[in-house]
């Protein structure tokens, strides 16, 4: 699925040409129809001679609406560059061409429109053709064919479609990196459907029913329906114009410039490292800390330009820079962008995002910073994987590949290189077919060790009598808020920590290797007094509340955990040996007589109803007895009850 975008000066016939090619009027606003001028993005589609369906984004040409133009050309596969034959190259022709070149739009076709107005002057047409060819020289559209057309008479339209088909045939296919991103260029509501957002899908597929996130903002929703060219689809593929019907998100919560993606795959940023190129005909050099407007995808954000390797960047030159955004934006490595000046309004420069998450402001004129950015810009897989790992670790190989823009095979090879060099670890005991689920850098592993040990040590200090921290609580403390760990990832991290002796797993608890619950002298004395009280009246002992008041809730929990006390109800607790004797007595009575009532048990132990009722209900819950009316019968022997323990008949 491909998308083409129009470009060119105002009144050169872009929308009229789109209408002639598609039968769809891209001007949808009443104001556009009244003024007969495109103000905002318009959308249509056409079918090429070979049957391929192609989306069309029609952009405004007037200088006042250049921002709207920029929101529409970021995701196109080819440009339909429009120049009116009766006027030739005009100011916005040159600015639109400069923008297409800075965005590295890989291909295009020039439509020389309105040839019917100069049909009697072929020399003029050739002069305009030569002027256009000269303007294209040195740009990404230098090889674009120039096709004379008339939207009014239909002249040249078949040749234009054939030229578009050819340039799209030669264009590389859209990659599917498994991380769908839809820069939102329009949001609206439809009666009976709710919120709908549109954009050009990149980097992955969207599926009906899929959970999605809108970034920045962190809103979560679900895809209710998908349309491409007003046709319902179950799956939208990379490169297609898509309308997404959302549930769980209102239209008021969504705006142009946000990005729809799968949850957790895209993070907003306010610092962006870039490779920058200044327009050759820029009026003056770019300055350090110069305010600019940053356009990327469908987003527009104010920013300050921090030049990293020079004081100024002259027209036509390239350099390294860091953009400090005034508000968060969602961008990815490799995204193309434009920088403009707000007043007077003009395009200054453009380039490519090298690192969307540098994490901090770089000091200027540092060779190591420039070298690192150059390595990222080169696209060397191990460097890309390192950058993604530093941001996401610990994580799975699949997530790293997606973040680095690599396929799984390339990511696996890069990881093997890093592991061999001792720079990364794959913690999995057995890696699944999709690759390791727990990958971390060597430095990250050491940092995680410190965090894990500090978390466990703090827990042991707070609860010295507990055997260890619950696994789920430890997972919650270690993982990030925005990127929660999967259970598989946590299990692999914990298993690796246990193998290296950092921690000990005991059932659902985790502890430091040297941790052993122990009572203080004061606690030991309190315990001895409490146990004496239990011994003094074993069948009517102190209650849970009285015991907690005597030794403290944590010590009481430790006594139960270590088996010195047995809690049979929220209110009743017995000393362990007394509990064993009482259970034995009940079982022997049932074996001898078959049934026992609460009153009989009360009289047998010489205690109150409260204690024996709690004991019998506890035995019911343990499936040792079964209640039948007001009586209990034996259901099974207690666990570990030996034959020798049973009374003879």
C-alpha cells in the first residue's frame, strides 16, 4: 500500500488535478470551497493502471498554511509535484521542493498543469519544463519525470498515472518492524461510531480489536474498526492511509501531532539528537540556542536548537545538534523533520532523528558525543542495539529489535557480538524461538544487582522477622512505572540473580542469602511471657488480639510462620503442641463414636464454645471433618497421621 502527496505553489491546480485523477474532491471544508483554496489536508485515492490502490494526500500551497502542508507530507512514498505551465516556478514551489528534499522523499513526478492555457505556445512550455528541471537538480526529485497535463481537458492524465506507477514500482517496500505508528493528522467523531483518527501507518500493522496507546498522553483504547480508502479491513498494513475507529478515547482527548501505537512501544521525549542540514539559500546561519519550530510526522512543537559541534551552522552545511522541545513529542530514530522560523515564517533546515531519547543534555564540543551520534547515524546494528538496550533494559530481544529498527536476525547477530564482547547478557536459562526474553547490558546488570539488594535489605530492616519479600512486591519495586515487566522477564532476572548468589528464592518469597529472622532480647522476653500464658491455659489461651498486644503483630506473625503457634481463626490461636493434642483428641473421639457436637467438644476440653467452635470450623476447612447439622463426622485423617497414632479398636 502506497501514499503519494501533492506539493506546489498556491493556485497551481493541485486539488483540481487530484479531483481529475480520483473523482474525489479533496477540499472538504466549507471555507475551502468558498475561497476556492485548499486550507487543510485533503485525502483521496486512485487506482493505477496495474490495479494498485494508492492513497493521495492533498496539501495546501499558500504560505499561510505551510504548517498544514508539513503535517501531510511526512509519510508519503512519492511526491506529485505540481507546477502550473502558465506561471512556472513560484516562491512556494521552491519552498515545497526544499521541504521534500529535506524530508528525503525518495521519488516523485512533476505534473506540469494548465497546459491548455498555453497550448498555442509550445516554446513557453519547453521553457517552463527547463526551468523546472533546473530547480529539481541536486534534490531528491532530480530524476522525476515531467508530464504536461490539463485537469480541464484530460490531456496527459494517462501518462501521469503511468509515470506515478513506474516511480512507485521502483520505490522500496515499506518495512514492517512490528511497531505500528500512526501519526495522527485528523481526529473527528462519526455518529454511531465515536472517535475516528486518520494518518499514514508506518513500521507495522494494526488489527481490529487491538489495544493501542496515544502518545504523548498515555491514553489507552481499543480498535473498534479500520478503514482504508473507505473500505473496511481487519488488518491495516504499513504505508497505507488508515482511518481508525477507537473505543475508550474521546475526540476531545486526541489532537493532530499525537501518535497512535501499541502500548509501551513509543515514549514521548523533550530532547532529540539530530543530524541537521541547513537550506542552501537560507538567509543566515543557524545559531546556538536559536528558537525554532520542529515539525516531525504530523507534530508541530516549539524548540530550542543546541548546536553540538559548532557555534553557527551556515547555509548549505550539515552538523550535529540537540533539540530541546517545549513540550513532549513522539518520534523514533530515522524520522525526518523540518525546522522553521516562526516570524517571519520560513523554512530553515531539516534532517533526521538520530537518537530520540538521549536522556540528558550533552555538553558541547565533546568528541565522544559526536562520535557516538555518528555511530548511531551510520545505522551500525550493534550500536543501534546498544542505544535501545540502554533505554529499555532489561527487555526482550524482540522489543530491542523493534526499538532499534532492526529485523530479528540482525538484532540477534548484534546481540551475539555484544555478549561476546562482555557488553551485554542474555539472562534466559533457555531462550525461546523468538529470542531471549531478558537482555541487559553489563552495566545495567550491576545496577540492577544494587537495586535488588537494596530493596531486599530495606525490606528485611522493616520486617526483620519475615522470611522474605513476596515476589510480586519485589517485581513492583524493580520495574519501571511506564514499562512494567512481564512475568517471564521477572522470572529470568530473579533466576539469574539466584544463580549468581545475589538472592535466594523460597517459594513465593525472596531474601538476601545472609538473612535469617531473629528476635531481639526484648522480643525474646515478650515471647517467653506469652508462651507461658499459653502453657498455663492451653485450651483457652490468649486471643489473637491479646497475643499481638503482648509481643507485637510482626512477632506474632513470626511465631505462626515458624510453627510455634497455630492460628485457627481471626480471633483464636493455639500453642502448636496443644493444637496437636486437641486435634488428636477430636479424631480419636470421632473414630470411636463417629460423631461429635460443639457441646461435647467443649466439655471434653473444659473450655468455652468460642475455642472449640473455632477449632472445629478450622478442621472443616482442612477437610478433616465435615459438618452434618449440629454434628461433625470424620472426613479424613490429618496429614502425616501415622498408623501408630490411631487408637486401637
